[in-house]
């Protein structure tokens, strides 16, 4: 998992055409293609998480507590805003936008974040197991992961190092660290239990202290065990003409086969 900044995916929105396509086609076009297809999809200055924060503040300040706020609360959750953070965000807005507006927003937010409370509690407990931070949602690479992952940059000098955390069952796609000379990656388990597998070889269990050396140009994947949170440090190995080639997802059959053999 070579650490490079990648463009966030373009948002595809169809609500305008679905609900107003015949009645107001131009409005539907502006909503789907311009607002979401261009404005929300721009990532040169603001991330999706930042745009969610701005949008929520605007809607709550106006007292908008209809389906549009519910939608943007749901998107904010997808964009990495946690239950604890949304509580603090709305509390802060209350002092500027008004107490009744905050109460109304809390009613909707509580419904949107209810189902993630157990996950957040488990994440908090896992953070206490290791000295490195879990970091922020790994949105830049989300398309290459099954499940939720998080990344914290530990060092960007000399040897780039990141702490990557996987929720139970999360794994990245098969991928290859390409290089004409040198290159590859090294993983060091720091907490929880996970797996590393090279194509055509048995999977290797990763526990705290386990060191995995990944040669360049070798197809592989890594991630958490099905019933455990997992975190590893990822060290980039310098080389020439290095790049990442992301491939197909690890199928459920492949992944379940690895986990079943461990029991």
C-alpha cells in the first residue's frame, strides 16, 4: 500500500432526475450534474468530509430539518464523521444558530448514528491497545478496501511510515507494488490480529510484533481477521519506477477460507 494521494471518486447523484426529471429537468440537471457532479466532486481544496461539515452547518443554521438534512447527515457519516464528532459539531452550532435548531438536528443525527455506537465503542477500546493513533478514515483508498479502514501518518521523512487500522473483516484488494529496482513494502503488526497472503501461497497470521517483508512485483493482500480489529505499520521501501497496481477484491470465499483454517 504505497502512500500516494489519490483523487476522490466522482459523486454520482440521480435524485434530481428521479424525483423532478419530467417536472423540472433543468433543476434536476443542476442538482445531479453541477451541484454533486462538479461542486461536491472537486477535491483540490476541500475533502468530502470538509464539504459535509460546511453543508451541515449551513442547513442546521437555516433550520432545515427535513429529508435533505437526513441525507447529508448520512453522507457525513459515510465521509468519516463519527458519532462523537457530530455531537460536538451540533453542540457548537447551537451557540450560533440557536438551541431549538440544534435540538431538531440532534433528533435526526441520533437516528443516523445509532447503529454505529457499538462500532465506535469497539474502536475506542482498540485505540487503547496501541501507542500509535488510529487516524482518520482512509477515504483516499476506500475504493480498494472491503470494510472500513483508517490511516495515521507516522513519518514522512527518510522512510515514509503509516499506521493502518482495519475494522474486523476489513481487507484491501489484491495488489502489487511495482518497481524496476528495489521497492516493495514492510509491515509490522502493532495491535489485534490480521492476515497477509501472497498469490498461490498460504496466508500468514500477523500479530503484534510480526514483521512481513513484501517483495516488489508480488501479488498480495492484507487485512484484519474476521473477528478482530487489526493495525499494522506500513513502511515504504524506496526503489526505482515505483507504483501501485490495484487489482480485484479478495472474494468472500477466499477470505472466509483463510479465517476458517485458523479455527
